[in-house]
C-alpha cells in the first residue's frame, strides 16, 4: 500500500512551472528552508562560517583563496534570487536549481560551468537528491535540497589539509565534489547486488510470496538509477573535453579517474539490469517446474487409485447372481476377495513401474 | 468495441493524396473551418484581432513589431492557399500543413523555418494534433487542426508583458511555442506513469479481467507517444545548430533548456515502455503462480480423497463372505468399521504430513 | 498447405547465376516477355508510343525533351542486352536488373544513376516486384518485372500537364517515380495495421484457431517489408546528398519530402513489428489465463464432489452391523440418511464459502 | 548423441598455440597433406600444373601473366614455411593460415593484401573451412584446408576464357575468388530458410518430438553462420576503400557488387535469426494451447461424471429404510430408479449447456 | 549455500577508499605479501633475480637491456609506495594498482603507459585477478595480486631465447604480456562452451534438478567475463593507435594480431550469452512439453475410468427392484453383468479411439 502510494507520488510534480515564462523561479512550497555555509581556504589557511546576511557574501570571494558556498535547502526564493544576482547565475540555470527533477548535465556559460548532479540513496526504495554545482573563478557554489550529504570527508580533508585539495584551485574542488558523488553510488549499486542475490536465492528456493512485487521494485529502482547514472557519466566525460577552459590539465587527469568510476557504476548497473530481467524468467521457469511436480503427484495418485476404485466399484454392483450363473460369479468364489485385491495390487504395481520407467520418481 | 473501432480508424487515411502531384493542397473534407487570429506586439504595445479579410494580412507584418498569425482549422483550402501565397510558403510545406500525419520535423527554407510539431493529449486513448509553425522575418505563422491548445498562458504573458517574450524577436516567440508544446507532454507522460502504476497494482493483486487489453492499450499509446516525442526532440535539437541563422544566440540558450525537457520526456517514455513490457511478464508470472495455487488445492483434495474413497469402495464390495472365510472377513469383525475409519484417518494424516513436508501449506 | 508451399518457394532461387562470370545476363525462363513503351515530353508537347523496333530508340533521346523508356517484362535477354548497349548500362547493373532479388540501392556511375527499387503489395501474403531505374542525361529508363504498376497517375499527370513534371527535367521524373513507389507503401502498411488490429481483437477475445499461424505470417511479412523499406529509405536519402550531380537543387527539396514519407513508412513498420511481437506474448498470456479458468472449474467440481462421494462411499460399505454395535450404527439411526445428506450439504457449503473467500467466483 | 558429441568437439582447440611465441607455425597433426596447384594465365594463354618441387615456384611468377598458386591441405609445416619464405609472407599471417579458427579479415601489408575468408556448408550441421588469400603483384596465393571448393566454375572460366578474368590482373582474380565464396553462401542461407519453413510447419502442426532440439541446432548454426558472414561483409567492404592500392578502380566496381551480395546474405541471416527466435515462442504458445485443449477434455469429463457418480454413490448407501421412513425412501419408490437416472441426465445436460455457453466446444 | 555466500561476497568492497583523498594508497588488509622479481635481458644475456632490497632496483634499469620488474602480492603498502616513487608512477595509477576492481583500461602518461588488465580463470565459478602493467623507457613493471600467472611460457622464451622477445624492446615485452593474457581467455571461453553444451544436453533430456541454478551461474559468469573482455579488447585496440609513441611500428603489427584474438574472444562470449539466454527458453519449453505429457496421461486415465466407475456406481445402487419393475431390472437379467461389462468395454474403447484420433499416442 505504502509503496504503491509512493509509486503514485513519484510520477507527480515533474514540472510544476508549466505555463510560466522560462527562467521563472518557482519555489516548491514543501522545500526546506535555506541555509548558507561558506568554507574558504588557501594552502595556509581555512575558515568555515555560516552566513546569515547574504550581502556579505560577494566580499568573501578573493583571488588568493578558494571559496565554497554551500547552500542547503531550496525553500527561500528571495535568498536564491539574490544569490543568483550576486554570482551572475543565468536565470535558466537558477530555475534548474529549484526545479529538482533535472537529469545530470553540464552547461557551459561564458564565465561559469553549471553542473546538475544527483545523489542516490537506497533505503527501502531508491531516493534521490539533486545537487547543483556552479564553478566560477575562485569559487564553487553548491545547492543541495536538504541537510545530509556525502561531502563530510571532503570537508574534513580541507580542514585537516589531507590530499591535494588545499593546494589546488576551485576546479579541483569541483572535481572532488563530483568524485564524492560518483563514489557514493558504489554502496548503492552494491546494495542492488545484494538485493538481487537475495531475490535469486528466494526465487531458486521456490519462495513465491511477494517475489514478483520485490522484483518489480528492484527493476524500477535500477531503471531510475540508470536514468541518473548514465547522464552523470556523460557529465564527467564532457568536463574532460579540451574546450572546457575552467578545468586545468592536472585536474583533467583526476577527472579521468572519476570518469572510470562512473563507467564502472554504469557497467554494473547494466549487468544488474540484465540479471533482474533474467530473474523474472527464472521465476517463471521455477514456477512451471513446481507445477510439473504438483501435477505429477496428482497424476500418479489419480492413475493408481482410479482403476482400483473402479475395480472396487465393479464388485460393489448388485447384479443378482441367483438370476444366472453369468451374474458376478466371482462374488461367490472361494478366493474372490483375495483375487480382487490381487488384481488391484497388480494394477497399482504396473502403474508404479510405468512411472518409474518414465523417470517420474527421479526428479520429483 | 468502441476502442477497437478507433483502432481501425487510426490506421486509415495516413496519406490521402496518393497519385496527386506533390505539393497539391488537398483539404480533408472533415477538417474544421478556418479562422485566423493575429497577435501583434512590440515592447510597448499589443494588439490582438480576428482577421476576416485575408487581404489585410500582409500589411500587418512590420519591421518593428512581432506578428503572430494563428490559423485554426484546416478546412478552407482557398484561404490556406492564399495564406501560402502571401507568406511565400513552399507548396510542399503547405501540403504538409494540410496532411496532418507528419512526423515532427524542421525544414530550413531560404527565408523561413518550417516546423511540424504535435500536441499530445491522453484522454481515454492518446490523441494528437499537428501544429505547424513557420518562422519568418518578423512573423510567426501557426496552423492548428482545431480550437484548444496549450498556448493560452503564452498569450497571457504577451498581453500582460511577463517574461522576456515582449522584449525579444519572433525567434523567441517560436521558441516559446515549442517550449509550451514540449511542456504539455509532461502531464501526458505523468498520466502514463499513473496508468502503469494502476496496472501494476492490478496485475500484482491478481486482477485479470481486461488487464491484457488495458496493458496493450497503454503499450500502443506509449509506442505512438514515443513515435512523436523522438522526432520532436530531434527538431528542437536541430534548431540549436549553428547554421540555423533565424535563431539568435540568446534564444539558443533557451532552446537548450527546451531540449533538456524534450530529452527528459523521451527518457521517461523509454522507461515507461520498459515497465510496460515487464508488466506483461509479471502478468504471466502471477497468472502461472495462481495456477500453481489452484492445482495444489486440486491435488491435495484428490490425493486425500481418492485413497479414502477407494477404501470405502473396497468395503462396499459384495463378496459373499459365506462362501469362504477369505471373502471380506473384515465386514464381520467386531471393530471392522472403526478399523476402516482408522485406516482412512491414517491415510489422510499421512498425506497431510507429506504436503506439509513439501511446504504446500506455507505458500498456498 | 498452399501458404506453406509459398513459404518454401520464397526461399528458392535467390541467386541463380552462381558460378557464372559476374555481369552475365541470365534471364529467368519464367520471366514475362519484354515490351518497351516510350513517353516523351517537353513543356509544350507529349508523345507516347510502344516501340517494336529497338533500333529506333536511341534516336528518340533528345536535348530538349525528357524521354521515359519503360521496359516491362524481363523475359527477352537479347532485347535487354541491346538496351544495355544502347544506353551504355554497366554489365553489373544490367545483371542486377535481371536478377530480381536485389535490395533497393543507389549506384552512381560516371554518367548515370542506377536505382534498384521495389514495389510491395499485400494480397494474402506480401508480394514484391523489383523496379530498376536508370537516370541519364535527358532520359529515364525503367525496368519492371510485369504489367501493372503504381505509375498510372504519374503518366496521367504527364499527359494532362498537371503538377511540375512537364516543366522539369529527367531528374524530376526519377523523383516522381520514387515518390510514387514510396507512396504505394502506405496502403500496404495500413493493411498491416488492420491485420494486426484484427489479430489483436481475435487474440483478446480468446480465439485460438490458427491465430499463431496468422501471427507468424504477419511477422514474416513485416520482416520482409522492413527488409525492403529500410534500404529504400537509405536510397532516397543517398540521392539527396550534395555529390549526386544528376539531381538539381530544386528536385532535392522534393526528395526531402519523399524521404520524409519513407521515414514515416519505416517508422510505422517498426511500430507494427513491436506490436506483432507483443501480440505473441498477449496470446500466451490470454491462453494461460483461460487455462486458469478451466482449472478453477475443474478444481471446484472436484473439491466439492470428491468429499461428497467419499461420504456416500462410506455409507455404502457393507460392514455387518449385526456383528457388533460399532459397525455402522448410523445406518439404523432414525435420521441416518438425513444426517448423511446434511453432512454432505455442510461440506459442499464449506467449500463454496472457501472458494468465495479466495475470490474464485469474481474473475472466473 | 552424435550431434552432441560434435557440439563438444566444436568448442575444442580454438587456439592450440597458447604459450608459443607469436608467429610460430604449429601444424595441426590431423591436417590434410599439402598439395600445390598452379594456374597461370594471360589474355592469350593458360597453363595449369601440379607442383611437386616447391623450389620451381618463384620462377613461375612473371610480370606478364597472373599466377594463381593454390595450396590445398595444411599438413606439411615445412612446405608451408618454405612457401612463406618464397612469397615473403609475414610470420603472423602464416600463423593465421595454419590456425584455422580465424574470423574473416583483411590485413594490409606493405606489398601484399592478406585476406582470411571462410567457406560455409550446411550438411547435417554447419561446417566451415578457412580459405586464406594473399594478393601480391602478379600473383594470388590461396590456402585451403582440404580438397573440394567452390572455385571450379572460376577455373573453368579461366580455362575457357569466359568473362573478364583472363583480361584482368591479379586483383580481379582475388575479387573473383571472394565473389565465389560469398555466392556460395546463398545455397546455405536458402537451406536455413527451408529448415525454418519445415520447423515452422512442424511446430504449427503440433509435432513436439525433437522440435526443440532441432530448433536449437538451427539457432546455433545461424549464430555461427552470422559470426562468419558479418566479418566477411566487412572484409569485402574494407577492400573497396580508396587506400587499398592493390585494387584497381575497375575491380572496385565489381567489389561493390560482391559487397551487395554479402549485405544481402547478412540481411537474410538476421531475418532468419529473428524467425528462429520467434519459433521458440510459437512452440511455447502452441504447446500451451494444446495443454488448454487437454485440460478442457479432462475438466468436461470430470465435471460431468463426478456429480453423476456422486448421485449413484448416494443411492448405493446402505441406510436401513426399515429403521425409519426418513431413510432413503426413494429406493422403494415405484419410479425411484428412473428418477435417479433422470436426475443424472439433467445434471449432465446442464453441464453440457454450461460448457456450450462458455464456448468450449467451438475451439476444442 | 557456499555459492550463494560467494555471490554475496562478490558484490562487497568494490571501492573501499570512499571518502579518502584520490590517489591515497590503501592496502587491502587481506592482500598477499609483496615479492619483487626482476628479469633483465638483452639479445645476448639474461639475468633473473629476486629483489630483497628495493633500493637496488633503480640501478638495474639500463639503456641497453630490457628490465621486467614483476611485483607479486599487493600487501606491503610501503614497498608499493617506494616502487611508485622510484618509477615515477602517478598516484592515481598506483591507487588503481592496489584497488583491484578496475576495468581493463589504457592510460597514457607523459613518459609511461599504464594498462590495467585482468586474468580470468574458471574453476567452479569465474575468478579474476587484476594485473597492472607499466611500460616505461627500457622497463616493464607488472603488479599481480598473487602467485600463479600465465607468463611462465613467456619467461621460458626469454630464458631460452625463442621467438622475437630477446631481440625486441620493452614494448614487445608489454605486447607479449598482453598476448599471454588474451590467449589465456581461450581455455576459459571453451570451458563456458562445454558447460553450455552440458547444460543443453541436460535441458533437452529433461533433467530439472538444479538446472536453473546452474544456468543462472553460467549466465552470471558470462556477464562478468564479458564485462572484462570488452574493455580488454578496447585496451589492445587503443594501444594500436598512431599517437601511442611508446609502441614501435613493428610491435604494432603484433598488437593487431593480439587484437584479432581479443575480438574473437568477445565474439564467442556474445554467442555464448545468446545461447545461455535461449537455453532458459528451451528449459521453459521442455518443461511445458513435459507438463503436457503428464496431463495427457492424467486426462486419459480420468476420461476412461470416470465413466466406467460411474456405470459401476449405477449398478451398485440399492433401488428396490421388488417395489416395481422399473427399478433396476438389469440386475436380474440373465446377462446383466456381461451387459454392464460390455458397456464399460465399449466406453473404454470409444475413448481410446478418440485419443488415437487426436494423436495423443503418437507424441506422448
């Protein structure tokens, strides 16, 4: 019930701004309130603050430091509009930030790169969150739908100066964000693998309660996973192209690594999709095999007992043996009853032999 | 019945002008009468009028304003021919306007762009309407099959000067029309999603009445949807190419956004098609599972009662126990009847244990 | 029977000239006798004649008029060879004309274009006829397998000077021929649509007599249709390329239109193929659903009557109630018989309630 | 049995030289002994001889004549090595000649073209033979696995000077060999068509003995056929490319023809593969339809006779009608027996009417 | 059980370094301890030694000899880091060496080529081992997960100076390693072929015990095989490109040969995948055919014995023939019993004839 209800919900509100002029900022009334956090770092120095007054933001961006403005919650339309104006974001890009049903993509604006990416998490069903990333000179601007992300280890590396991030520019930070997102797909795809393994076990051991339902859920989720993972891979791939000037050559090598991971994820998703499809066939096959078993039992029982019952029926007939000596003389034979039982045993034995010959006992 | 009849109708009249010279204007006798409405606007000024005398039309097109000539109803061949002559439309393009079974496409003529697009609406079945758009210098000319379209919000934005449309050229108007059409696909695709959700519910809960029929209808409609959505996407994509000189760079950015939407629509349509296909498998699987259940009930009943009935049959035989002491002595035992009933109970219990061991009670 | 025989025939004689030198003209002995008809026209003037003496042919080709030499029947090897020599046809092209199992294709020779095209007609099964078209300077040469084609309306247009054909060159004539052929595919594809509609009706209403046979026939024919329609589309597409110098720019616009039609045909064929495939699944699904119905009836009958029969059997046993009071005392009860009937009714009612609970009556 | 054994054999020895240095000539011990036949021809003159002493070979190649060295049997490693040295064959190419599991391919060496091709023959199962062709200046060198090929008609044409072969260079000879090989695919593909026609007949008429086995064999063989036909087509296609200098422009036109044939073969193979796949579905469908028939018979019989048997059982009960007037008074009615028979007839008639209403008699 | 457990395990730990900075070397705690073996050779001279002190390694690389440093076991993080520093390996490349779940790939660094390859071995299930290869000027560096590889024959050829390896540079050695890996795929693919042959036999002969399980295992393994074989082929293909300067022209010809083998492997894997898929259909088909057989037996038995039993039941009724002459007069006929038996025989014969007409005996 709950699941189906979710199913319905999923197909709703894919585009709420139909009929409005393109570039209109229409905030989802259910969106989370907006908070802005800034991390600013150079090789020698890190500051991290929560910004209350947006007006102070532009002053923060400097030539010598990398500024990461992390906006969480898309519920405050005014704040978003002011951020858009401050950082010269294109209205269409800002609309895409708010309308959280975009496919991952890279858009190249004269002085900025705009990337739409997507976090994927598998709890009972697949859940997704859109993360929009702007890369401009000296700053990275990220928009998240809600609290909780996969960037905590990265923030840690910035704070504690591990890895290259403190020693590189804003493009490396953007790469590191992408890498964190792509890497967060691996646990999800592994969870899919585990679910399919469990389903396969259940299918092969003949469980049938709810199997088809679970299989359909996994297939649906894999379809959705794939729908986001493919363009995610293409986005990373597009970033590597030579004509993207905001990315330095050194970061490009790291992007190649991130692209490898994205390829692997897509690859595994395809494999799992294949497995999901074949599991339905397996289920049908196992189910038809079980039917065979059931029918064999029925057929054996019926084949043995129907003739026996018939014989019993014959000798239960009430023909008057006094009327003529042709009428059921067996009834008065000395060994009439043993004879009848013997005939029955012979029949039963014959049929059992017939079944044994057909191999029905071997694979029941 | 009604639906099938529609099915037949759908495959009729796909091309009625076979044998005529190409470029012949052959009006469908069932087409709606033609009405011409004109909206003319600049940054400071809007007029909207219904044109009775076509001869006044060409005078309307001016250098300083954008003129949108909206032709509704393709029933008046003369009027269409005169419009064609006035706006220098190519005869083949005009033929495509009238012959409303075109796939969406972009054709580039020296001074004009000609786009065939298609509105899609899902009532009981998918219904479509061809909308042809000519973009020339300073004017946009649209041809619709009948009243009722998805452009009302756009007309509103022109009238009330919301968004960019009043401040841009005819190319932006053409984009806005395309965008309105593509956006109108979202409710349709969502409706498909809902139908598939409903069908999935029904399939999984084992309803069978008319399921296959409904599933086939959805698959057919999705096939048709896809048949129009794909070339629609390609049309938007082709418009973005550098060599289309009628489109300004600024509008091109907006087209990129429209293209994103078209890609998303196609994407969802593909997903839904996949789901539709797998639902048929699910249906087969559920159906075979139910057969198993039914057969288990039958087999259990038969397996239990056949041997019991056989025993009863044996003791219903009429062998003459007076003839010899071998003939059915059980009949005269003191506890013959309880003995027989006990044997029956033992058999029944044995079979029940056998079924329980086989797990037939667990997943019935 | 007849159909199968045709099936066998279809796969015969696909290439009869194996082992012969390439370019050898080997006439099929069953081919129709050759007739040559010439239509010659300019803007002001048309003549149409049947040529008896081939020697007069070359004189007919002139600079100011377009000459259409229409050869019907490929049975006269000598005549074909002489035609080949007169019009400087490449031996391989001429071989392809005679060997009527070519796929549609365009071949560019220095001074000529050679097109293989194919007429498709759907009577009981799909039937095809190869039409070869040579386009040279000022003339078009067509080879047809037999009388009867789709060019009559075109001949009419030439005779009565309707459309552009009389005012254009030989390239337009070649286009008009191609257009006539492609347009003749529409009735065929519509007929496929009707057949599939009928089949769907029959499948869904559970008819099974010969369904699979008819479905296979449609799928086979669609496969064949597609096998010719795809390369036909590619042929038209190849003709539009810039490097085909025999085609004028103006005709190229018309070819674009023809290409659109070809694309639509291929598109519909793909859709119908999809439907054909899913119909087989539907058939299986419907068939399994009907099996469920049948088995439910059987199971209900057996489940109700087996226990009843068993009870009747018990009270038909002949235990000697005189021998002890344990032996079937019910037989002598005052209400023994009503008691037995009541027990039977209780059982039957219980099972009916069980079936009703299981929902077996709802969707029978 | 034999077939399966062959199946096993097929997957053996795909590459026997694992671990050896690349370019090592490792002769299959089961290969046929080597024979070398030479045909040498110019426009005016042909000689044909069997070469015993390989040392005389190089002297044979001349500037004015075309020399075709045809090596049959790959069993004599020394002879092959000497041939390799004489004609400057690359060691890797020679290894490919001996290791007869190559896919068809074209390799371009500085002064030679090396083609691997494959003869296909359909006896009980598909059998293949690798034919390697070297084209050098003035000579063609072919290696065949065993006696018997499809080149006899070509040799005939050389001997009797039919066609262009005697008037063209070595490149035409190479083309003629390829053409002969590709043309030899047509009877094979036709045989596949016939087998599928037969199988379809058998499937539709409900034969089941060994059907699945035969179907699997055909599908396997088609898979193998396709595995060789595809790269064969690509090989011919690659030969046509402009950068292959060993091929003259004139021969290139002939190769285009050969390419057409290869395309047609691949096309038909794809179609047949499609048919093979759908035949399995048809088989399943027919099989499920037959099950329905069988079950209807069973259900009708059971539904009619179970209630009748029950009635008979009731009146076979031994309730003591002397004990009370409630105990089976029917037994003593005047028309008790006819009444019972009538009740039975009524039941039977009722069920027959029910079945007739359900349409079970229409499509049995 | 064990297998399933393995299944679960397989999907674990695909990427353990999530959250760590890219390029971090995180050694798997279960990895094998590291051993370093060096083979150094020129045309005239070979040395082979096991290196204990890594510091001596760099001195080994010389201009005149080829040095092959073979690192087995990835358990010693320090040693690997030192090796990375010595040979100037990029940190990302070194991370890929340790994280053994990479897809095969080629990465081009300024002075080095880095290849990830994969050994595949089929014991009970498919097992894989990642082998990383660095090709630098004068040296090849390989990293293996554990002892045991397919390079022993190559080492032999180096020691005994067979083949070209001693006479070529480091690029030839890298090629030889790749070639050995690709060639080691052939026995694996052959084993797949054998398994499928066995499975086909079992499926066709109707075995059902564990068939679906085994089929799923083979399909899974083939999926995995394919997942590594495809990029392996692409890696070899990428190495052949002109812009890979580390590869000499001569080696490139050998790589072409290796590429051919990789193509053949992928080809066979695709074929086997196809067969695996169709085997599931065959299984379903065979299973449904067997059900038909079983049901025919049941139906025949029931159809024959139910009417017979009914007749017996009728004459077992206790209607009082004394009460009237309408009550079961047959019981007192002279030939009542033979008459009843005759009626039974007639019924049985009639049904047998009916079944024979329906062809149920022909294909049982």
